[in-house]
C-alpha cells in the first residue's frame, strides 16, 4: 500500500485552445505554439510527480486534457474543470481545475459567498457577495484508506481595478484601483475561510486548500484563510478548539526545515513573492501528536521564471509566470 503521495498547485497562464483569442483579440496561440505550451505543461507535471494537482487559468477543458496527455504521470486522468465559458470569444473567464490519480468527486463549484461571509459595509459603500472565479470543492481519495476534501481557488489579483474616468497614469487612481482589488481579495478570503470552517470544524476528514491566492504567506488575506493561531497564554482546552479550525502553510513547514529562505513562486517588476499555496488541516501538521499523516517536504519549480528587470526580456507566454508548488504527504505508520 502506498504510504506517501504528492499534491501540488499549477497556474498554467492562459491555457486556451489554438487559434482562440483571449483578452486582447490579437492574443492567440498558433497550433505550433499550443503544442509547445501543452508539451511544456506536461513536462512540468512529470517533474512535479504530483498525484493531486489544482490548476488555475484554464480556459478550455480540451486544452487541459491535451496538456495532461503530454504527461506520462497524469496521461488519461480525467480533469474536473469549473468556471470556464468554453465558447466565449475572446476568452476572458478562465476557470479552475483539479486532477487526482486516485479519483475525485466534484462536490461544488462555488461562486456565491456563504451568507455569513457576505461583505456588506454601508460606511464604505461596499457590497461583495461572490467570488471573481469559482472555488472548486471536491472529495479526493488521497490514499486507499483516506478521503480528503480539497478546495482549489484563484483569488482576485493585485492588478488595480479601475472605474470609468480613471487612468493608470494617475498615481491616485492607481492607488484607488489597488484598494478595490485588495477589498475584493479580502472579501474572497473571508468567504473561503467560511467555506473551510463549514468543512473542517468538528470533522475528522482532512482538508487541503491549494491555488493562486495572489498574496504572500504572511499577508492578511492568506492568514484570513488559514486562521490565527491561539495566544500562547490561554488554557490548552481553548487552544485545542482553535487548532481544530486552523490550516497550516506548506511554505511555513518547509522554511522551518531550511537554513535559507529562497521560497518564491512569482516575479513581477523585480519583486520575488510567494503567491501560490498549499494549506493543510491539523491532520497533516507535523507538530500535531494526533496527526494521521504528515506534510514533510515541499519544493517549488521556478527554473522557468525570469526577472525581467535583470534579463530585459519578456517572459515566455508558452510557459507560465508562476512556479509550481509540490508538497509530499506521508501516512503515519506507527
């Protein structure tokens, strides 16, 4: 029986069928470009060797299937894809996907926020009630003896959201646009936290959250999803109630085992950041004496990323502008 498995997250950067425009109508892949992109994705999947992979920026199910067919490790595994608008021309709404070698069942493609997490703030004239991209929720057979709940998410980016009459050349307009994006990402993080709590509280089934959360591991929005650890002075019984609701970052687990911090998944304008995450519930946390398995090793595939401020060349759209995160989970055998 297998005693270890790998899970990972992969932002594939505008994976769309050949000769199909996306965003800017001049942007499309030729058949040769599409073949190169899907071949590269397949090669990265074989480097990851992950048995469960969450994908972001998938426009077409057939395009993802073509990429999977380029992978020896995941060839023939059917993907679960949500949130795509397959016939939209040009494509402007990429979706979320999940592939699991051991089998997976789609539970929901969640767009609306839970009622308890709808952001309504009259003093700020804010009302946000839905995710900008659906959250994929599935049950995955991680091991023959273990089923887990997996959430795959792609939260609102840091790219400014402008309104009519604003210009990106105006520094104040740009600041306002960034504030709107931050507010939306925070609202989505709170809603995702509510979804996780509904699944995790008082349950024994482990939970994994993975995806492009578009902020760093210690950012407010990512911490909102994970939850805050208990204050060290409170009684243990109170701590245990809080521990039951927390998620733990693969990045934090890895850094505690490292002597240097070289962890990043994205480079933009010279800034190296970790935007792609794997978060696990306490059942997989190494410091939990009652864990059923353990996330004990993480690697990030970043060889393809370029610091354009150093190379003075644009990134390759036939690869990805994100690194891939892979985490190993080992069953406890004693």
